[in-house]
C-alpha cells in the first residue's frame, strides 16, 4: 500500500519502455476522458431542470387562468347585482311618489275648478300655484284635451253621444283631467265622447261617389 504525496496529481499509467510520444498520448487521452464525462452529466441535469421549470410555469399559468375566470365571474355578478338594486330603487321611488301624488289629486281638482270659476285669487292663488309647481317638479303631468281622439288606455268615457261633425270617437269634453308620471298613468282622463252618427260615414262616401260620377 502506497501513500499519495499531497500536491501531486495521479499520473496516467505509461507502459515500461514507451517512448516520450507514447507517454504524451496517454496523458491527452486521460485528460479528454476527464473533461468529457462531466459535460454529459451537466447537460442532462440542465435539461431536467428546464423541464421542471416548464412544468411549474404551466401550473402557474393554469392557476392564473382559473383565478382570472373567477374574478371575471364575480365582477359580472356584482354588475348585475348593482343594476338590480338600481332598478328596484327607481321602482320603489316611483311607487312612493305616485302614491303621494295620488292623494293630492283631489286638491288639484279643487284648484282647477276654482280657476275655471274665477275663484283662484289672493292668498289661495299663491298657495295653489306653489302646489302645482311642486308636483310638476316631482314629475306630475296633466293630460286630456277636448277634440283629441279617444284612447281607452288613457281615457275613461263617462258620457257618450253622437255628433255629425266627428269622423271618429272623439273627446268632446274633459270632465276630469288625467295625470301621469313619466309613462305611468296615475289617473285616466275622464271624458265625454262623441261618435259619428250611424250611417253618416256611408252617406258621406255616397255623396263623394256621386260627385265623382257627375264630374
């Protein structure tokens, strides 16, 4: 058993009787083996490390996509919730305002009758005009005029008659004005209506035909 001398590298085996060229070739072969073996190990380790990083990156991307999808769903649900709340808030407000104004309609009717009879004077006139201004700001609109066509969706016919000067069912008198808030009708206009006299339309058509024939 021999002891290695510190500080000296192990020399390659050289056959006895070898020439100096043979010894140099043995040293080169030993050096190439030492240098090529670790290079292959490093390359395989690098490939394994790259594959591991790629797998981890794919996992992170998948997790990120899932979290992004969850966030988008939550945002959509929140937007829908806000729209429902806003719609319900507007509806509740409209119902509350309509209920309040419905209670004031008899007062407005009294104001209208007093104006028609010339009794809207003095302090009562100022109060009445202030009330009408307030309800107008709250969105209350009056409708119903004489001479307009009868519409059963916004008119309520309380009186009915025939008239020779109308060609369709027409509101000939407004007995009580109607009121609305936006598209919501609080009270239909109560009216007296007149229809064309039976046979009047046929007579008018016959008269037109005879005039055309004479021409």
